C-alpha cells in the first residue's frame, strides 16, 4: 500500500478520462476499496481545443491546463497523468510550471510496445492532426519507424471518428478507426498505437483488431499504477 | 452552457465513481469536449468502510468524507454528488458541514422511479447491510412499500456480490445479483432499486433484467446533469 495520490488532468475528452479512471481501477489488484489508487480527477472539457491551438487556429490551452494542475497540487497529488495525447504538446511548459512529475503518455505507450515484445521496426500511429504535426511520438520514440495516415485519411477517417467519440457516438467511430488501423497494418506496421485517447474507446465498440495495438488510455493507467506502487 | 462545476465525492467504490463519470458523460447531449459537464472527482478508497462503521464495527468515515468535501470546495465546485448509497448515512452531517448542496442519491432514485411511471406500490431494494439497516430508502421514499432481501439472502448473495465488484470481479457478481433481483420481483416488486453503486456494475455484466430497475449510478448522474443545466 502506498500513501501516494494520483492527479489526473482530464476532460480532454471527458469520456476518455472517465475511461482512464475505469482502466486504472480494473488494472489494480485490489480486494477492497481501501486498496485502490487514491486519485483526484479534474475533468474540465472547457480547456481550449488542443488541436485548433497547435494548428494555429485557436487560443492556447496552457492557462487552463495550469489551472487544473494547481487544483491537483492543492489537493495533495504526488504526480500527474494526462489522458490526452495532444495535450502533451504542452508537456515541457507544464513540467516547467509544476514541481510534480508528469507521466508522459508516449513513454507509457513505449513501455507497452516493449511489453508486447516490440523493440524496433515499423509501427503505425493514429492520433489527432496536431499530435501528428507536432511529431509527439516520432521525437520521443527511439528505435521505431513510425508510419501515419495521410492527410486524406485523416480528413475522411480519423478526425471525424475522434469527433464522434467526443459527441458520445462511440459505436459509429469503430468502422473508420478499425479501417484505418487495418490500412496501417497492411502497410507493414507490426502494431498500431492508438495515440489519441478517444481512439481506443471507438475501437472497443467493435470486434478486437487481429493485430497488436497500443491502447494509450490503458497504457497510461499502467504507468500511473507503477508510479503509485513506487520503486 | 453552464459555468457550474460538479464535485464528485467518490472512491466508494472506485469503479462505481469511475462509472459515474462515464454515465454522466454519456448522458450529456454534447457535441464536443467544451459542452460536457466540468467536474472534479475525489476518488479516495481509503475512506473507512461505511458498512462496518454503521454496523458498529469500525471507525467513522465522516472525517475522511469531509476532507474530500474540502478539496471539492477548494476547487470551486458548486454542488456535490456522492456515488455511494451507504455514505448517505452521513448525509445530514456532511450537509451541515458544507455550504454546497449535496444531491441526495435516494432523491435521484425516486425521480427515476417516477420517470418510469412508478409513483406508488411495492418496490424492491437491494443495497449494503448498512443501507438497509439505516432504512435510508424507507425513510426518504414516500408512497412506496419497500421490500428487501432477508438476512440469509444478504449474507449469501448481496454482500458477497458487492465485495466481488470492489475486487474487480464484476462478471462473477452478475448471477447472485440478478438472482436476488428476480426474487424481489417474484415477491411483487414492480421495480428493483439497485441501491448500492456496485450493484448496477454487476448487473451490467450480463443480460438485461426482464423487469424495471433503478440504476442509482445513472440516476445520480441524471440528477447531476439537471443541476448543472440549472433551473
């Protein structure tokens, strides 16, 4: 048992951070309430759109992100998990503004790839247009060749599907997301990283994919659980 | 759109409060993140066991509940929802200790019964031994005849099933919970109130029951959504 309290900066989107809390709970080998990870979740969907901001079309989310971090600091949290890949575009600015460690979602995804026996080679990446444009994964994932959807596939499949999940139309998101993942697999990706926390929610709404994937919600929850247990 | 922020005092159990966040999100007619209910969840399973305390076998959860409420007050919340029926045994003490309104889960359940067209008559109630002993529903639900499992059924079916959910063995909880609900229905209950927030999680793990039920997680989420929208 650990006295650590996890801070979760969520709401981006709200269903993804709620699912993060479910995933964290389900992955904890607890027999009673008192053995689960104490956590504070700030689920504030009013954080300005990360995708629009990074693509130069909207206000910065950083002030709202820092307001959430202040709440987590004040509540006694010992580390922060952010179940939104795109928000990690502001990882350095957030880290500089808080003494708390922030668990990086790309590191969590990398740990999951390694746990699946994948230490190199070609992997597919699906995410928001901003996550791809910022090269969040390509810059931090060493040793892999990262392939991504092209601009037309983003516009026709991935971006609309992410918006469907944010609008609670999860089942409708399955077909475009599963189809895009299959295209990346067909192009030689050994595994596909579901690098936007809405994507695993859509993928969970239909049959499991017949190739390895990295669920970044579940991977970040595992990283949070490892932090809670301590070294 | 509302500027209100919902406070959620959770962790009792952790899976129930995570599912409350999912239910709140899914029931919100939002098209994008920014249209969802802003919420802060304190999920601290270390709150002393409510059942043991009410049955005279453990320390009071009240100090821990009030610590959670202080966090929600400090974070700017405008009301508090507590997705744990048994914790409502301390409702008056919590209400006296905070200026924030607390949305009562029994009122939420009553609203759901009315929405299902049930305004009087016999209803079944499943909950923890403490919820039943405190007569939380019987004292607050006017106009219904409330029937409950007997002591042997609590010991053999309901209490072990609630513990299974808290230990993440949700699928195994289905049979005893569904069986108990069917017994109450056979005894003339027009509807069965799933009056412990672990119970709807177990019931969701199998086929839907062929009679009306009140899911107190979903009902409390609807009450929270109604509060957020305002009068």
